C-alpha cells in the first residue's frame, strides 16, 4: 500500500472539507443568492454581533460612497472600454459584494436599488468559507453554503444550524484572500496580509483578528455559554480611534537657544507602535499620510517648515509638490485634453508616507487595476521608526523669546483633489489628526 505523506494528507483533508467548490474568478455565477441566508436571519440569535457588523465597513463594502463612485464611474466604464479590465471590474465584487459575484450578478444593481448585493460581506458568506485555494489573493476563498456554518471555536451547538470548527478561521490567510490583490499586470496593489507575514507580529503568532476582532467576555447568542467572544467590529482605516493609536510621534530641537540670525534643526521621530502592517495599507493609491511642521513665535507669527530631503530614489513623490497626476481617469470618464488633478493637495514641502502607483506613462494613478509599476515604498512598517529632519534658518521678522514648534501627522482616506473632482462626499477626504507633538526653543539677540 502506498504511504501518504503529511503534505498529501493535508491536501486530502482540505479537499474533504472544501469539496470541488470554485474559488476566485472561477466562482463567478456558480451560486444563487438564495443559497445564502440574509443577515437578518442571524440577527435573531446573534443580536449584538449583528449590530457590530451593521456598523462595520464589512456591511458597507458595496454601499460605501467612495466604493460606489470608484466602481461605477471608473472601474465599470474602464472595463467596457478595455477588454482586459472587464474581469477586474467584475472581480471587484468578489470582495465588495461576494454574493452578487457568486450569483453572476455583475455589475450588480446600484446600492439605491437595494438588491442583495447591498449585504456586502455578510455573515453567511464568511461563515460558509471552508478554505483558501492556494496563496491568499484575489478573493480565492472557497464557500460552501448550507446548514453547516464554520468558525474558530470547536464544540459549539446551535438550534438553527450545524456548527463546525475550521482552522482556516484561525489564520491570517483567511483575511489575505481579500486583503491581498494582484492586478492584471502582476502588481500586488493590495498586500496587507503579506506585509503582516513579513513583519514581527507574524513571527510572534499574532494574526490580524487579534487586533481587528478583539475578544471580550460575553455570549455570542442567548443560549450560548459565557466565554470569550470575538467582536465583529473590524476597526481599521475608517475608525478615528484606531488611527490615533497607531503611530507615536515626538519632536526635539538640536539647540535650546538660537541667535536671531541662526539656524536650528528639529528631528521628528515616528514609531509604528501598534499596526501589524505598514501604514498606510490597503488602498495605498487612495491614502495620503503626511507630516506638517509649523512654528509660532512669541508674537504669534506662524511659519511652515518644509522637510529636509534625504536624497533617496523616488523621494520626489514623498514630498508634497505642485504637480498634476491621475491623468488616466480620462479614459473611463471620456475626457478630452484632460491634464489630471493635483497630486497631493497638501502644503508644499511636507513629508508624505506613501507608495506611489504608476500607469503605463509613469504618471501616478488611483486606479489600481491600471497600475503598471510601483514607486518607492516610503510607508511606516510595523515597529519601524522613521526620522525626519527640518532645518530652519531664522527669518528676518522672527520675534525674540520662546518659539513653539508643532509636528502634526495627518491622514486622509482619499487624496482631496481626487475626492473633489469625482464629487466624493467630504468625509472621505477630511483631515484626520493621527498624532502630534510640540517642542520649544528660545531666540535671543
């Protein structure tokens, strides 16, 4: 009899759980909406978890205003004009409206039509996932709908469904199946789980849900025994409290006293103290994180301090400038002689922590599916400290006395010039203060 290796046994066990179900692009049209229970069915027993989900971005992945605009104004028309982007525009729904994708309902009806696509990433979708088909990327989860629901706890019983433990719910790859994305040109345009895998939290065995689904003592349903329950709140980039706790910042001058015609330098330290991935992560092409340093003299006059250049390749994209970008939006929007919009939309000279995405012409894009190359990765990695220096020659009108210098780390979920151009609601481009620090020095005659 042929002996079975451990690897072969693992494959057999995985197949016995997942069956021959389709994953990723192969799953398009393989199911019906009615194969999945509506979230309101789950609400009857899992009331608190349902309410958490309702307030989380998981329940708004399809209906969220920017996602709707990006999909219907950019992705869908681009797919209609360029054949290679049609599977991409369809595939957006694999993570944002997975039931619609499985049902072959692509593009789905717009959110105002209130179809089942609006359920976004629903309870039954997540808890019928039985495995991941290969390395996690591009919604390659495998879903097997039915009476059996899967989760991370063994030995649970329910009067409504069969409950089974599946160890896929205990690994970060489960999250990576949607939080890693590779575009048609082979570029990883989302890599949050991959960033985690390369960092210290992976080495320490701390997966995504430890931070994004923290556990608390309670009951998952009225009939359940009390225990530690994962909170289904999925806090991330759309939660101000989560953002404000992520990066520590400090600032200090090289000199405590400076003559009125002298020069002083400040060093700002930024430490990614909490996030298990780089900051920003996810839709990096949309995000902008920047450091703004300002001084106020004893008479109240205000001064803006630009960052010192470090001289690394691609640095020009990490310092705010009066430049245009995002010109490739002209194709899906049918614009003639379009020159683009402002690249940054923040004060010139500020340091930006980003990784630029470039189109075929080497111009920055926010359309990740059209990304042909990536620029310098100047984001802040897990437990990384970045040092930024600001050298300031005292201006002629500086007042004697104490000078206060404040460093502010600001964040926007979407670059404001893009948001304004596409009429995205203002909340998506509002400035969120992630952290700040101040220091003082004295100017003397």
